[in-house]
C-alpha cells in the first residue's frame, strides 16, 4: 500500500494532472537543466513549481496568468509613462491637446479604457457617473 500523500504531494499531482501547467513546468525544468518532472520526488516538484510561479518570466508563471513582467518593471514602465505625459503637458502639443504620448506600460493598455474630452457639463457627467459608474466604496 502506498504511503499517504502530504499537502506537497497532492499539490504536485494537481499540477501534473493539468496539461497546461504540466507542459509549462516540464519546459521550465528542461530549460534550467533540472530534468523531467517524472524523475523528481513529488515534494520537490511542488517546491520547484512554487518558485517558478514567483518568476514572472517563467513559462509556468505565464501559464498561470502572469504577463511576464516583475513588479519593479511595471513600476518603471509607469514612471516613464508619467514622465512622458508630464513633459507632453508642458509642450506646445500638450497645450493644444494633440500628439499625446502612447503608454508603454502594459497596465495602462487596458482595452476600452480611454480618457478625453466631453461636450457634457460637469453636472451631467456627475449624474451619469452616479447612474452608471462604480458603486461608492464604504
């Protein structure tokens, strides 16, 4: 009879049971020269999987939904975007509202999210936001 699996063993089996997670883990391990998951103990698979999830550049993290950038890289992108926008605002183009710089941050490239001008009065905007906008936070 097989010994009972601990939490690490159960998690490793769950990772290996998912085709997408298993393929990403196998590719990462082979790229790093660690061998194949089938040759490793279940506890070690869990530890390797956890450490690869923390590296946003790994295939394992990207398969789990990472965009491939670290927090530091995201912050640098946002700083550059804000500096470019500040410089643009002081320029002749910024004064006329044209040639706004495009953001380089993937966080600012949210589809459907736009800013701009409106023909509506501030009262109309406030009314529309109250009707359709997000619920106020407590």
